[in-house]
């Protein structure tokens, strides 16, 4: 039996405004911080804000995977792929569903991306090995459908605000090993675009022509976030490197930090237990887990993700250790300098960041997940 293993994570769509200016005239700035310097940063506290929803399984509040995009100044879209998209505004205490996700006539199937377009919307729908671009009116009714050119077995389309982006894994069956590529498109129907990031993934080597190898239990994966002026902030995951690039690809700043802690046998046991307990989209057997354990890194990835803010600042997720209940995050200024730190539940995900507020998808006591705004408070 052939197993289909998809490594793609849907694009978490956050935007930011970069430092501005002509890339050719800018001089990159390098910052290097020790573990002690990071620990001495001011610690921000978390203050709970508005609760959007709690996932009880009876509505469309995301149960496991949440995707979000800011559509315009007033509206954000939040959904779980395979469920109906919810539109939120600051003025409304309840979400407004956009059309309906399902298999009936007039439904969209699995929505992987959405942006506002004119008075309506454009939606990227994933099918069996294919994507389609749907046009929706203001009420969520489908008014058009166009096939998207084949983009590869490990590729996915997304919108960062209104910008179409393709993320793809490639080259895992070559001698050089796999890589992650991020490409900015002029249109979701484009087959080419502007390459923003090409990052090597050392562990991604082997697999078959269409299916990459299973990821190790613990290993680094590159992460990225676009800036509103067309630049990008990205990290290889390990070592601790975060880089800010302008629209033309020229490096604006680089941040380097300390190595991550060593991985222990207990850490591998905990990570394996988490995966066994999860409702994975594909089955794994004991042989798979043994292989994933044997290929794991000896140290934890230093960077778990990056998020950009509209004012040009950046949030970097630090080391995420299974034996710890919380993970550390660092807030960087517009030049890539860490200025503060805070902690969140290690399973929480930042969907959007604006000003001193974060939109989180996080677990609560008793395990139901919630969507909630929180505020970062200065000490």
C-alpha cells in the first residue's frame, strides 16, 4: 500500500511593513546575542482579551489547524481547512460564515487560502492532486471557477493579505537534499514568480519521486513571513539565524543566537507519544517511528517560527521542548534587535500580530482549543 505523506503546512498569513528604502542603498546590520543576553531581556506579561470562539465540535471554530488572513482594515478570515470560513470584524461579537464548505452543489471543498477581491473574494480550493481558483460574491456564492496550473506534489498556495504566494518542498530525492522555496506570484494562476526564499533542509533526503521522507521526531524546518513592502523575514530553524530581506532580496539585517539544548531520550519519548496521540492524516507504524527517532537532531531547533507585524517589528518563536509546558518568544524591533521576551503554551500558535495584540489558537484547561486575542504588557 502506498502512503501519502504531506509535509506542507498551510500558509499562516500575517503581514508587516518593512523598514522601507532602496535595497541597493541599505547596509545590512548583524546582531549576535548570547543565551545570557536573551534571558536578560525584559519579560512581557500576557493579558487575555476578546474570546472569539471555543472549539467544541458543534460549530466551525477550528479544532486542530487554524488558518487566518487579514482581508482589509476591518475584516479577518479564520477557518480550519475542510470547514466553513468565518469572517470577523471588530464591531461584531459573532463571526459571519462565508458560503459553506462541503460537497453539495454551490459548496467549496477544502479552502486553503482566501483574499478580498473587489466586492467579493478569491478562494483557493484544494482537491485530489489539484487546485482551483474560485470567485465568490459578497455573500459567499461561487460565481466562477478556474483550474490552477499544476504546481507540484508538495506545493501549496496561500494569500498573505492580498499577495498570492506559493510554498513548495523540492529536491528531496537528489544528492543535495531537500529545500523549501517561497515564491511571490502576481496571480494565483501564475506558474512562475519571484523567488523570495530558498532554504536547505538537511534531513529531507530520500523518499520517492512524489513523496519526501518522513520528518524526524525532532528536526529543524525553515519558517518565513512576508512584509507589507514585499520583503521577507525567514529562518532556517537551526542554527539560530533570523534574516530580514528587502523587496529586492538584499539582506537588511541578521540576528544570530545561541545553540539549542541537547535532545534527550525522554524528549524523543514525549514527542513520539504526542504524535501517536494525535489524529494524523496518515497512519504511522512502529517502524516509521523508529526511523523518525533515529534521524532526529541531537539538539533542538533554535527557531520555531517567525511572525511579522504591520509596524515592521518581528516575533520569533524560540526553542520548543516537549518536556516544558511553555515556549519562549522574542520581540524584535524593526532593525532585528531583540527588545523583549514572553512565554506561551508550547502548543499555541500565533495567527496574527498587530500592535501589542496577538491572535492565538491555543489549548485551554480540559483541552478544548480556543481563538483568543491577548495583549502583551510591558513590565
